[in-house]
C-alpha cells in the first residue's frame, strides 16, 4: 500500500515539475548606451567633423551630406522656432507630420528651412528638404527629476507612454528627453532616452564662442533594443 501511495504521489508531481520547468523568467530588456555624443546646431550642419544630424540607433553624428536620411532621427537647431520669441536650442525630428513645412530659406518654417546644403551646392542637393526620407521621431521632455537616467531599466523605458510631439524647445543641461523611433526607421518603435549633459563651444572657432548656432550639445543616449 505504501509503495502504491508513493507511485501515485510521483505521478502527480511529474506534471507539476514539467510545468514549472516550462515557465521561464522574463527576458531582461537590453539597452544600448552611447556617451558624450557631440551634436552641433545648424552652424555645423555641413561639416563632416561636426554635424547636426544624429542617429540614435548608431550613436553617431553626421553632416547633411554624409547622412543616410533613413538613419537620422534627431537634429539640433539654435534660434527662434515654433512661435518662440527667444533664441533657444531645439531638438527636432527631421519631419513633423502635423505641419506644412515652407522650405523657403528666408522666411520659411524654422528650423527646417535653416538646414541648407553647402554654398557650392547650387541645387541644394544635400539640403534637408531634398532628403528622400525624413524621420518622424517622437520627442517629449520629461518632468524635472522624474527619471534616474543612470539606473533606469530597459523595461521601465519601454513602458513609458509618449505624446505625439516631434520637437523639444529650450533644451538645457539636465534635461531628459523620451523618444520613440518612427515606423520607417531601422528600428521602428524603439524607445529610449536622451540626457543633455552640457553645452560647449566649438574650440576651432574661438571667435564664435557663446554663439548658439555654432555651439554643440553633449548628450548621453539609452536605446532599448
């Protein structure tokens, strides 16, 4: 009788053990990190040593000419834009689906019209307006001190809701900006964070010290894989 009882108990436990074995721990959401990215405002847009176009998936900065438009997620402008009467730093998606962009160089829609090609490019071949693809990256500045950028997990970033906004104005050191890549990007729907570390001058142009269009933002980026 005792032997029979043990056999029954083992028979009951085997399915439970098999089911427990099937249950796997949720996979840890991986995050790519890029540090000290130097993104210039429009004064560096045509310089391969500087650049105003940022790939969030590669963690690299490009000039307009060197960029693969599909890979560019964010750009940097300094000046007046979106009705702002003050000249400030603006991080923006190359395309904003909510507005009709006027590409006229003088008097057009800022910041988009300010990203012309080189002066020796009469057809503006490398101007932002001629890119065959312009990403509609969503961007949202998060409330101050809401995010522990250093320790936040990939899952926490992934779970963050984001508004339909395609630019952030008055960007300053300490800001943390949530982003979501568009459907046509190389990583559609991927989310991440941009941390603004500091503002720097272009050391090769001391005569432009303090002049926003020639300054750069130093950024840290976290991208959920």
